[in-house]
C-alpha cells in the first residue's frame, strides 16, 4: 500500500507533501516516513495518509466564482490617482513589498 507523507518543518507551519512510502499498515508507514523523510531535514511532525484517500481539486474543478486578484487591498491597485495620493501610494507599495518578501521568506502562498 502506498502512503503519502506530509512534513512540517517548524511548529505552526503548514505541512507540505514530501513524498511517499510503501507500507502494509499505518504504523509501518509512520516508521518508514520517519526514516525516509524525517531525518533529512529539520522536522517537527509528519503526517501519513493512504494514497487512495487523497483527493484533488484541479484547475478545471477549481472555478469557485471568486478571484485571486486582491489588488483592491492596496492603493496602488487603483488607477487614475492624482498627485495628492503619491505618499499614500508609496506607503502602500512598500507595505506590499514587505508582505511579498515575508511571503517569500515563509516559502508559501496566501
């Protein structure tokens, strides 16, 4: 049986898929996951799940009617601003850059 393995590097972070193991039951899968995936990098915890229990929502199915464009949250997302808003736009741009840098440092998507 194939078990998918998800690893969490530090407490509070997301678990990310790191591979799979072949094992007859959950206990052996956890043991194999520790040996194969838990010792190579710093690991806080591991999850194992049977491969057939993993479901996927792909791009075709992921049409939820919403948008991932969240530029409305930032002043720079609005067009045709006059010079009076230049300082606010600059502040907003620096906030966006800091947020993007923090996201890259975490290595994830929000």
